[in-house]
C-alpha cells in the first residue's frame, strides 16, 4: 500500500508519528457508454445551458447555487480567502464509549501505521482503546479541510491496528419522513420471530459472501471475447492476434496526413515506403550493371573489328601470292 498522508496523533503530551493508508477500495462493476454500432466511446462536451456554446476549461469557474436558484460565482481570489489548514496533526478531543457512535456517521476508513519512532506510544494507545472499549474522537485536516473522525482498534490477519474513520457532519444525516405503524403483535408471533433469529444466529465471516453480479458480468464478457464478439476500435490496446505491419501502418498514417493537406495520394504515391525503397535499389543496381557491361561490349566490338581486319589482310596476301605465282608460270 501507498501512504496518502503523514502526520501524528496527539493526545495530552504524547505524540505518535503515523502514516495514513486507504483501508478500502471499490471493486464495483463499471461500464462505458459506447456507440452500439461500432463500440466507439461517447464523448460529452462542456456546453453552457444559456448560450449553447462549448466552454473551454480556462473559462470554467466555481458557482454556488442558492436556494432560490441564483448562482454566485466564486473566483480564485475568493476561494483563497476561505479557511483552509495544512495541519499534520490528528488531535484527540475525547474518548467515548464505542456504542455511543452511530455507524451511520462513518464515512471513509484509513489504516494508521506508526513510524519507527512512534511504535511504542502507538501500541500504548491501541491497548488503552481496547481495554476501555472506547473510541477516540479526533479532528484532522484532510485535503485542506478539517473533519471529525474516530480512532478505533480493528483486528486483522497482520495484527491489531488502529483505524481512523472520518465521519459525516450531523446535518448530513437525513431524517426519514415516514413512520411505521403496526397493529397488535401477538406473543406467539414474537416467540416465532425470536426462534427464527436463534436459528439463523452465527458469527460473521465476510469470506462467505461474494459479488454474484460482478462474477456474472466477468463470465459474460469472457464468453463474448471467446466467441469473437468484440468491437475493435482505433483505441483498442489489444489485437486479434494478427501481426501488425508497422511500416504499412506508418505509411497509411503518412497517406492520411497527405490527403488532409490535399497532396497527391495516387497508387504510385501511396506505394509503401518499403516497396518504393526496394524499387529504387533495383533501379540503382540495374544502372550499375549497365555501366559495368558497357566497356565489355566496346572491348568485344574492338576485338571483332581486329579479327575482320586481320582476315582481310590475310585474304589480300593470299590473292597477291596467287597472282604472283600465275605471272611466273606464264
């Protein structure tokens, strides 16, 4: 766990340095609002109810609505003048019997862990609360606002720890506007009700209970995934198992950007960079080969010409020799 607050518990002249940890976390099932057609997330705009225009975050202020519907705008300067506190003290106001505090007042729970230097006074406070069967009513500043809370001891697998539980303010507890009126209750009915209570009596074990709804949702989603009933969106973090051609994906992104600027995205222009590079390489190679072969052809041409010249000379000599021999014979 990660400590969310550090301070000290003070009672009398004793100070116990402690760390504060959230004792609970929600595992409630949550859904996204999406377009049924393609699974796209639904986005909401910040629209002013009076002029119908979208409002930028920088133009949003805090407003306090009065009982008659009037709106009082509060500026940052106004909020800066409100009483806030950054005190790091959990001040014990009094120790009260545990049964005097209605659980309805409890709001959020935190674990208190002592710093190394406060281990002994922490243990003494914990033991005192257990022996007296009392809770310590305290005041503490969380998120710059002072609130009332209680310290009580809770048994855990890791040992007994002190828990801080913030409390609702008295005016935040609603009073029911209904009453329950019944007729005469017979003794036999009361006796039967008592027997039922006795029959179902036992010790509380939280592990005996489970969130059937969350389990059912998880099983349903798993079945749909295995059945291929998944909408793939551009923001999906998982793939269907196909290998993604990164270069092709980048090329498509480039093409989309060019199209947005009105540039040419013809078939030749849209050719993946890899293929285009390959073609360039092929052309360069062909050009090199052509350059290398050219001298060879020239050399072959020279050789052929030399052979023809030699052949002509040889023929001329033979003809001359024959003519000479014929003259002598005559």
